[in-house]
C-alpha cells in the first residue's frame, strides 16, 4: 500500500471513531466529510443547542505533498497524538493551525 492510501485509511479510521461519539447535551450530531479525491477530511458539529444553531468544524485534515496537514483541531487530546499512535512520523505531520514562523519550534514538520 502506498503512503497516500495508508494515510487516507488512517485518517478515515480516526475520524470515524470521533464521529461515533455522541454528544451528551443539545440536539447535536457529528458529520464526517471524506473528500478522498482531493485529500480533505472534515468532521463537523451540526444541530441546535438551546435556541442557537450550531455549525462548526471540529477537525480538518488535508494530505498535501505526502504530509498530513492539521488545519483545525478542536479535540481535547489533539489529533496529532492520534496520528502518532497510528505510526505516522512527526516529520509527516504539519500543524497548519500555527503560523509558519512558529512551526519551526514544534516537534513536527514545518511544511
């Protein structure tokens, strides 16, 4: 299996597990969007909490140049930790939510 397909499978499995976790409050659900053809993976929160509409991105990952870019991470423990546990090396993970000048100080890839 090539690297791109392996990363797609890892991301899909991790996000499916997050999508299966029910909310304990509000009328909320998680919606998983798998854009495998363009290598974008998004987990949304949708629904109603009290009288407020909720529509937000919980996680957004993208595979670019054989690296996994984390554009948005709204998880408690950090999606990067999940990727590391699935044996994705740190040099293949980019914390895209950090400005480029800050990424050099992380333990992860710069770009």
